[in-house]
């Protein structure tokens, strides 16, 4: 009650709400990666099986975007090798063979990525929510500003937030102008792959992604997949420069259902850097479990502020609208 009472005294212009997937899940929306796996198995079994085969991490359906960096390079190298001579000799073999090998390796990675993006966006467009999601509604100010990492339009449809107040930082479901964006956090998996791959394939590299000259075209084609699948955080920040710059007067930041993961941390740092008085910002960050509480506190300390007195950790349930004030809930 004290937590809710303090919220009523805050002016909406000074508030920024940052929304993560835990917010949608709190309302019973099936937006986690495990539901993507169920949908993909039903609607694109070929891609479902391919991902299981080519991803070397066992966290595929738990940490899907980061696992995109763990696609096995062997998968693309095998494709290039089909066109590559067994023992290429620049005096005897045609340079065209190198171009064919490059195309096969690059196209294999490109087609995989294209299939992943198309399937993911199609799944996102199918995400719906039930009317009883209102039972889990939180006390949010409809005049505050919002950055959402979610693709759903739940804030608009169930909370009545004007779209002009919301930055869909990674895109919006069923939007052609701002389609959903996925990708890993520029995770470098090369050294790990090099340790475990066969001698047949590591012979193409000198190590640390230095390619042997005769196969450089093919191996650089392989590495393009990892560039494609990296989330373009810097570009997204640049494209939304005006929105971030307008956050100079924010005094209170509510982080609802976000894990403060490493790939998204640059956005939080830009929000803080845009503020006129960043050390005065009061942060309210929701947690789901005690282990997550400790993790969030550490991430905040390491990346946002060493002053933990500016941080309040709470559970989303603490912000829920009570059942005895149902007249304030919009069921339309």
C-alpha cells in the first residue's frame, strides 16, 4: 500500500516506464520463447528441426535470441565445401570454384537467418491475450512515457496508452514500418567452435577468425551469418535519438518485467546519459524471484549506478489494482 500511495504523488511527465517480457507474462500472455517453439513445431517443422540440429547450445528455447550466435559454423562450411576442390591449386583450379564455395556458404547462412526472422515475425503476429488479463492489471499512469521491449500492443489495447507515448524499441507486431527485430548481443562464439570442431574444418582458419588465403572467400561468407544475426543496438539508438534526448527531465524510472540483460543494457545507459540529473533518478525495478532480485541488484550496481539507495526492488503484484476498485478498470 505504501508503494502504491507513493506512486500517486508522482507527476506523469517525470515518469518513464520500461517494459519487458515479464510484464506481458504477468498478464498471462504466451509471449515466451517456449511458445514460439510450440508454434514453430506445428507450423514450420523443417525449421524447428534445423534449429535443433545446427544450434550448439542446449538453451535454444529458453534463451532463443542469444543462442542464435551458437549456430554451428560447420553447417555453413559443409555447404561451401560441396563446391570447393579437394586440394585447390591456383595454377590448376578455376577461381570460379572459390566464388561458388563462397556463395554456397553465404547463402546457407543468409537463408537460415531469413527463415528465422520470417517465422519469428509470423509467430509474433499470432500472439493474443484473453479478456481476463484485466484481472492482473497494474496501476500505470496513462500519461507517462514508455519504452517497451515487447512486440505486443497490449499497452495500447488494455491500458489505453497512446501510441505516441510508446517507443517500441524492437518493433511492433504486424507492423510493416517497424517489424519485430531479433538478434544476439554480438556474442563471439568462434573460439568455442574452434576448440570443438574437427580438424577438417579448423584447417580453414588460422585462429581468431584469421582465414587462410585460399579459402578466405568461403570462410568470410560463413562469418556473415553472425553479423546478420547480431541485434543492431547502435543503429536502433541512433534512429530513436530524438525520443531518448527528450528524456532529460525524467525523475522516476519503473522497469517492469525486464531482466537488465547485457544486450539491452546500452538502451538503459542512453536513457541515463540523456538525463540532466542522472544521479538523482529514482529507479523502481520489478523482480520475480529472490535469485532474480540479487541478479538485478548486481546489474544495476555494475552498469547503472553504484548508489543502491536510488534503487527500489519490488514485485509486479505490488502494483496490481485492487479488486475493490474495479470501477477504475477499463474492460473495453
